[in-house]
C-alpha cells in the first residue's frame, strides 16, 4: 500500500514539476515566494527550533510577508542542525521512522543528519527526472549510472532501463560495462566520467555512443566538460545539488544553470549578510520549500555563486545561476565585503605559468587580512621581475580594491605540516567561517 501511495506521489510530482517549467518567470517567482512565506510560517508553528530562534531574535512572524521580509531572519548554520537534530529541528507530529533518513557525506569531513517525508522524497525524485528531460532524456532511453550505491528504479517493460556501474571498480572495468550497456545517457561524478573519457580507446568509443552525459556532485571545470564532450561526441550537462536540499540548479540545453525555484529559494549575500547585485559573487543561502518535516531556512550551505536576471534562450522561467565557484572559506574577502573566488587567482597564475614556462617553480598566495595579500614565489630558471609585474597587474584587476600585495621570494614554500598544501589560501575567509559556525556573525578581524 505504501508503495502505491509513493508511486502516486511521484506521478503527481512529475506532472507538477514538468508543468512548472513552462510557467513564465513572473508567475514562477510569485508562486515560489508564496511557498517561501508559507514554509517559514509553518516552521514557526511546528518546529520548536525555529520558534525559539525567531523569538529570541525578536522576530514578529506576522511581519514576514514577502521575500524582502525574510532578510530579517537569522541564518541557519550546519552546527545548529547538528545540535538540534532530531529533537527540536524536526516538525512536531512527524514520525521519523516513516521518513527518508540520511546524512550528508560532504567534503568538509562532517556528517549532517536530515530527514524528509516520502512525499517530499517523491518531489525530489521528480525534480531529478526533470533535470534529464530538460536536456532531452525520454523514458525509453537507456541510462548508465556510475555511483557507489545502487539506485533501485523499477523497470517498466522498455521504459526506465538503468544499468548501475560501481564507482569503486577500476576504470577499465567501468569502460567494459559501458560497452555492454550501450547507454543513451551516462550519469556520474565529473571526475569519474573525466577519467573514463581519458582512458577510453577509439574501439571503446565505437560501442559507447551516448546522446548526452549528465555529471553531478562535484565542481567541474568547463575544460573538463569540454574534454568529456569532445571524446564522447555529445553534450555534457552539469547540475548543482546537495543531499540535504536536493536539486538547486541544473543546466538546460543551452548550458545555462536554471535555479529550481519550485524546490528551493536561493539568496546570494556578501560577507556581511547583505544581498548582492546580479552578477556579483555571493554566498549561497538556501531555503527548502518542499520539506515541511525538516525545513532548512536561510541555510548557509557554504558555496559561492552569482545569479543573473537575464532570460535564457530555452525560454524556461526559472532564473539563472551564472556560476558557482567553490567553497566560501576558500575565497578572498575584499575590504568592501565582496567575495573573489580563489579559482580566479589560481587560473591567473596558471595562465602565466603556461605563458612563461620557467618563470616560477612554486607559489603560494595568502590573504592575511582583508587589505593585505602576500605572494610567496620560488624563482624558476627564467625568472623575470617584469613578467611578475605583469601577473600582479592582472591580479590587481581582479581584486580591484585598495589593498596591499607583497611579493616574497623564498627558497621553498613551507606547508606548515599540513598534508594538502593549498596554493591559494585566505586566512580571512577561514576565520569568518569558524566564527559563523559558532553562531556569531561578526568577523574576527574586525573585533
Ligand atoms: Zn535555459
């Protein structure tokens, strides 16, 4: 009986999400905003954690009527979720045993438990299905999943044919299994698919001829996606999701990331918690609007991104996520509070290392304070201060705010005992994260 009910939820959700994508942007936004307010009010009613948190912050819940009003609400940190799970962060009346219970296995090394109801789960799966129908997947296409766990999708005759390929087996075995499966759609982590693309031979590629590839769960670069696309001769699409909030955004056929506002409300803020403008980098703040059993409200996921108000050629009404650029604690925070991705700095160095091959042996860029950056350089055989000046000018262009950059020539880079040395490091970003995790929002360097 439970399965029948679940399939019914799934059926309804699939229809809903596919209709949603046809709605015009304005209506889309109004509906999302209404769901957002409803979520917050219900959380205040039913979730003891939010009631206490908002009462303590002096929030008059009746004054929360629009997306603007929610900026008054304090952020939710991962620590708060950890401490309050399940006793006060799960809504009253929810039986956890009837829910989908899981935990994140994130790169931060900390596991975060969460639950959602079967109805929410059905909706989440439907948004996953939409992500692939958006790029052209149809139920009769053969799918190969490269993942560590098996996904149990019921096969209905010629429909929903799925092959699971273990992510933990050697690449050669994965390639052999792909040759047998002959999938139309390959889904897997970016690094795994990239590895397969690098190893596949011409003979392999005669048998493995996907129509499209979907990569997930990791930040991948455009270069990696282009390489995979060239090898397999088909488009590669990316998505952005987390285990606890599910789908946040996915690429359409025009390779633009659309934010799934029918699932999450997304805000972009600077290091002071202020909303950033379109095309400015901000920290991504999420509110899940489909999970009343355990809503995440203004949740600091720790990722950075930019949004855009521009329309997309595909015509879908979901707004655009322009880029997401790594973890918030890896980035630079400028005197004004703006973020700059460490990836940008790294890419500039990479560009110069390729341009002037023996310019430098090693380097390390450290943001010590908001207005002070130190660059350590181990000279290369063809070291030339003029080229370093050129590089510096490019870095200054990226940072574009009054700050001091010093160059320190060293014999070797000291990794200070850490195993994984970072070429680009911001002590500022790190301190801020540490403070926020303790619930305080004031950055330490200003204390
Ligand atoms: Zn689009």
